[in-house]
């Protein structure tokens, strides 16, 4: 394909002019505010050829325009990577995305931080790993630190952990709790080389459940700086609405609306018999626009002094410019206060009490550690959820912790599923010589409301 054919295809596919090309026309933009985008579906052929000729000339005389066109495939990959998120897709459509363009090469591996989508509370980092030698590379334990003193920041980080082909866009999502996103921070990613993944392989056998950290990790460290036009965006609506759900007293304290997400902040009444763990809810504006619970990533935040999840995450109505907004609660997940710990007889293979929909599948002793497997009924097709916290106890009250577990389907020798609507959670109690363990459930039950509870936000 020659250069003219390449740019003709780009012109047919693109709906908006790249920022760098628009800037050449002398018009200025504020990327952090919503734009009025006019799309023309029909244009005279003469006009099209003039525009195409202008672009071809600009490409040959301007490195800025050429670079803008080179970035188009990267932006397409990012748009595809966030297609599950209406909030991030809207952010990209409204050009709420900052180019970073930082690159490092270590041991035949090049990491490039391409773009970020950032606001006051959330940071989405998009980067690539490339190598002329290795086909598959795995990102391992991304972290962020303060740019001033190098201390780790109190954040929640979610990222894909499976190996991807070199060149693929990778995303790390960082949620800030009490603090706002700083003007700059240090972003570190550990990378290791893996063999080509066996996507059709069954879940590992119990003997392989114990996880070990990979060898020869390569560290990439970047200092990221953010445009205040993005990090200052957001709206906080202070409320104090009392309501009763499933017999429990809750208070809607405030709602935070950012370009990347919306946070619904709640507190619990002192007489409640259960801790709030999660909500299935949505918001709706005056035009019928619906903003659902996020389906991928961190869905709620808690505090260290209570099991209650106090902040719950929805897709954002930021770019919808809603005049009225109402919250509708449909389902509530609770942890009953008498189920903060559950006793499991490992030797006997019996659990006295487990969360709703969970059964003990296997407890196996290998001479040093216990390996546990739990069968869990799916709440939605091909979806899993967390059932236990990482802390567990012996009968004397000594605490222990595991930091890895696997979730998947169990296969028979015939390669048929064990059950069509069940997934399995497996983890090891490493060097745990006791026959009794007390696990900490993430929840005890789910309550589905007959009629949704409606709460007016604005």
C-alpha cells in the first residue's frame, strides 16, 4: 500500500481531526471541557479531495502532523481497550485524554507510556511493551509512589495480569481514596518474559495452586506529570438522605461526579446487624440516560476501621450534563455481623457456615500446607466474584494471610465442565499445621429488592 492509499483510508475512518492538525489552523482548544462535535455524513467530492491534498502536503512538510497520524492506531487500540467502559469511551470522544510519550528500553524490552485519562480521583495509564526478541510479556505488580519522597501512595490498583503479545495496549487503573491525584507521581511496572499462553488449558491441578513470583523481573520506572486542566475536573454534591434498605439504616452522604466515574458515598446507622458490602444500582437523568455499576475493576472502597464499603462506583454522567439525577438501588450485598469469621474443620472437610451460594469443594493436606477449593454459584453467566478476605486465623486467634488465589472452572477428564453455572475459588494456607481455620467472608448474603429504592441526587 502506498502513502496516498494509506491516508485515503485514514480519512475515511476518522471522524475527528487530530489535535496537532487542528492547532495548525490557529484555533485553540481546551481539552478538559466538552466540545460540540459536528459530523458531516455527505460532502462534495471536490471538498474531500482538497482536504485530502492539504493533509498530504501537511504530512510531507510537518513532523507534527505526521506524528499525529502515527498516533491514530494507538488511539484506536485504547478506544477498543476501554469499549467496556462508557465513561472512558466518553472521555476519549470528548478528547479528555493526555498524551505522555515516555519510553525506556531494558534488556531488549521497550516500555512506552502512551496516554493517560486522569481526573481528581482516578488515573488510567495506557502503555505498551515491545521486544524484537520476545513474543509475550507479562506486567507484574504496577505501583505508584510520591514524586517528592518516593513513599507509596494509598491507592487501589487494578490491571490485567495475563500475558499479552508485544505491542498490545495495556491499562492500569489507579483509584485514589481520600487524596486527590497529585500533579506528578512515580509509576513502576515489573515485567517478565513468558511462553506463549495456552488459552484453552484447564485450571491447574490442586498441586499447582501455590503461586510463586516469577524470576528475572525487569523494573521500568517513569515519572508522570499531569495537566491541571484534567486533574481539576469534578463535582461533589453533598447530601444527607436517610433511607432503609432490607431492614438496615443507611445514609447517602455525598455523590462525586468525575469524567472517569461517579462515586456514591454512604454511611451506616449504628444499630445495623449487617455491614454493607456492595450494591447493584444505577443512576438515571431527566432524559432517561442510564449510568450503571461498573462491570470491570474496583466497584467499591472501604475503610480500615469497618467492613462497610462506604464508596460505590458507577459509570459517569459527567459529559451528559444532567440537570436531574436519581439513584435506583436494586440489590444489596451484606456481611452479617455474626459472620465476620466462619469456622472450617479442615481435617473433617466441613464448614459450619459459608456465604450464600458457596460450598466447600475440597480441603487437602500436602504435609505442610492446606489447599482449599470452594464451589460458588455464578451471579451472572461467566462472571466470578470474591468470596473471602485474605486474612484467616487459627483457634488461638493468631492471624495469617494469603495473597494469591485462582478462580476458574473445574474440568473432568473428559474436559466437560463440572457444572455450567459454578466457578471455583482455590487458595493455599501455606505452612498452616492446624486442623481448624477461621476464614473471613467477603459477604454472607445478597438481597434482591422487589421495588428499587429511588434517591434523588439532584
